């Protein structure tokens, strides 16, 4: 006689708990035998791993990315200690920033894709292939280019550090890649950093249009743009959705993660038809949301030399990163309808 039992029942019988590493376990019992098969590689972790991911998010790691991208801290670039002086789309520093991002993603063992467009533009993506649904994708993204003063007109004498806009969002995407690259995922995950957002969403639009033309199955997009400014200390964040009357599932997921894992943000849904890379996915009929700091407490250093790391609220920045990365992990680990 063959008995099929659940993992939980087997744990109760054997006391093995979570220590099972074998692909196949056969236990003989008196009146026949018990059969249990599991394949740890074929599915993602259980939902408890979302908490583990959130606890792994490190403010020191996040801060290092922001400091490096905003020119406050050097990194080894082709054997030389180098500072990223600017990420303005038309200046050399932006290409160096793209190389830094690509090298960082490669260091996590991800498949790295450079996607050039127009004369200078360059999207950089890290891909973590899904184990069950490799052709279905979730994307967490941010633009890595920044803006100088005078409405982003290239001017080497007036270089904006771009710490909040948008080294903060870029850092959260890199932190997501650092952590989630260590876990199997049911779905393929894309950690995307867009170029030339400040010119007019050029990078994300190029990607989204190509995705639609190739019938790519994108299940959801989480866009991060300016997640480190909180001057009034109210920890309020805006979630941009395409319908505030009928909040989409991607929107509700933010409240679920915020409540279930005690992130501690005050979330408000809003609609905007401009402003960041989520628009590129909306117009190509892909579900997307954008997570951004409170528009009512807008960064006074926006697009200026005052957008610095020191003016960011590190506690708020960590909370915003936890919300986005925890949400992305939940989609990675758990089967979606």
C-alpha cells in the first residue's frame, strides 16, 4: 500500500523539519510503505522567506550604492579608484555609472543585459531565471541617470549629485538583486535600471515597446523614483496607480506588505499621468505602479546641487526599500493568480 502525505505530515512523523535536502525520501512502515517526493529546486521558498528577505536589507549596503552613484565615494573602475562625477545622460560619468551597475549585478551572479538605444542611451538589466514560470516576468526598476540644474541641460560646472533622484531608487534595485539572487524564484525576475528618464522616459519606453512587440509576458512592474526624502518625518509615501477608484492588485500588495511586515509607512494611492518610467509600461498595456516619496513634502534639492546623500532620511529610505523589495520577494516566492 502507498500513502501520499504532505511535507508537514512527514515532518511530524520524522522530526526532520526544514533539514531535508534530498530530492527523494522513501520511508518503510509496518503495513506497507510511505512515499514522499520533493524537489527544492522546482519551487520558490515558502512565504516566511519574505520576512527573511526584509530582514536582510542592509542600510549600509543601500548607503554605499547611493554614495558611489552620487560621487561621494569612489569605486574600483578598471583598476583605478574612480568617482562618478555626474549621471547626466550626455556626459561621460553616466557611462561610468552604467558600468558600475553592470559590474555590481554581475557580481551577484545574474545574467546581465546591456540594452543600447539612440546614440548614448544604455539600459542595464540583471535577470534571475524562474524555476517554474521562466517566461513570465516581474520587474523592479528605477532610472539611474540624473539631472543637472537648468532643466537637465548638460553643464559640467553645475553637476547635480542626484542622490535622491534617483540614486535612491537605483540602490534599492541593486539591493533587491543582491538578496534575491540567492533564492530560487517561481517567476523570472528582472532588476532593471533605465537610462535617459530625465530626457523623457527614453530608456524605459524603448524597453517596454520592444517587450510588447515581442509579446513578452510581464506580470507586474514596480518602479522606484525618489524614495529618500522625508523632511517632515511623517513617513508618508505615494503609490501611483492607474485607477484610484478600483485599486489594482499591485497597489493593494503594497498595503499588504506594509501591514503584514510592520514596515511603518503611511501609504496613499494617487494617480498621475506623467513623471516616471511606470508610464512607459502603462502605454504598452503592462501593469505597473510607482513608489515615490510624498509629493506634499517634495525634495527642495530636486534637480540641483543640493540633492545630496546627507539630505536623505536614512530611516525612511530603509523603510521604502523594505516595502519595494518585500513586495517583489512575495511575487517571486508565491504563485500568483
